[in-house]
C-alpha cells in the first residue's frame, strides 16, 4: 500500500497500551506495585459492558490501561493468537536489568534468567493473567 504524495501526519508517541484483564483491581495493584505507578483514571462504560483504569509510571510517563469486560472470554492469554504477543519494557542497560530482576524476586514474581538475544539482554515474566512481559536492555552495537 502506497500513501499519497501529501505530507505524512505526525505521531508523537504512544498514548497508552491497554490490556484486557480478568480482575481490574488485582491487575492495577500488581502493575502499580511492580512499576511504582499510580492509578490516574477509572471509568465504567455500560454501553460496552466494561470498566477501565489507567496507571501512570512516573519516570517514563508510560500510561498502561486495563479493561475488564463484564462478559469475559474463558480462554487464557496465548501469544500465538492474533493480537498481543508480549509487552516489553525498555531499560537502560544490563545493570538496570539486574535491578529489575532483584525487584521481581522481592515481589515473588517468577521470571527467566537474563537471556542474551544478540540485539538485547532480556528477562521475561508474566502478569496475573498470564500476559507475557519482558524487561529488555539493548546490546551496544559493536563498531568495526
């Protein structure tokens, strides 16, 4: 698909990432505790049968939103289905990745060891609904 030759509209960033969850309050508490975030928005929309909440992570200003559907699906999260594969949080370097691993340990959140994928070092884990998450530190490019 080729866009017309007119000026390309600008995107200034990602406004928020919204995840569907089974228990809104449990997920909000879990993510706020993990990320040091705070609850900044709550609303119910009866027309769509949903309740939603947004949290703000103070350093990056990342907004994560969560929606609980009154008529929830019985299926578990599966990254092989069309939709979200995983959500990756970028960290500055390997030292920050190690600090996040210590935080996960302190919170009792199971996680992988540090994996070197060549382009990044990563630690993977899951939220209470089994949504795949990771912390990722890019590997510095090797200069030739």
